[in-house]
C-alpha cells in the first residue's frame, strides 16, 4: 500500500506561481510512475503531467505544457508540480497518483491507469 499526501495548494492571482508537493509513504516509491491530475467542478478528472519511475521521462497535457514542470526526488519520496503563469482555468482540485502495475516505466494519461491516489489539494486562480 502507498499513501499519498498533497500539499501546496492555495489561492493565487492570475500569472502567479504555485508549487505542489506529494509525499509518498513506503519504500517502493522509486518504482512508481507518478502523475498529477486535476478536477474542476462539473468536469471530469484530467491528466496534467506525469513522470516515469527514474525521472528521465515526462509528459504533459497540452494545456499546461511550457507552464508546468513535474519532477521527483526519490530520496525524499516526493513528487512536485511547479506551476507558473497560472490562469483562472487552472482552478481545480489537484491530485497526485502512483502507478505500479507496469513497473513505473510508462506514463499513463488516464485516471484508471493509476493504482493509488492522494486526497487532493485545491488550487484557485483569480482573474
């Protein structure tokens, strides 16, 4: 079992930045691919960014490419999402997720590809 705890959300003005963190329990963190998803009210949960187990490969949704950066520190069992140039449409609850069934070698972009989820952290961007 893996427990994921997100932090770093909050209220920010448009154009601002936030850094989300997701701390994972357990000793197998380095074997998981990690993803960030978000869900706005009335919308489906959508993929934001993902990173392979070794950290050498990343993937981003087109809507956040060149603004968001995902990274991980396997020594700290933590994955990060640096969000710059935030827009009101980025407002959502952000979730981190871990994928273990494929050895962390593929970055899934669908929520059902992930095995473990955090409780989410709210990000609100004002205009």
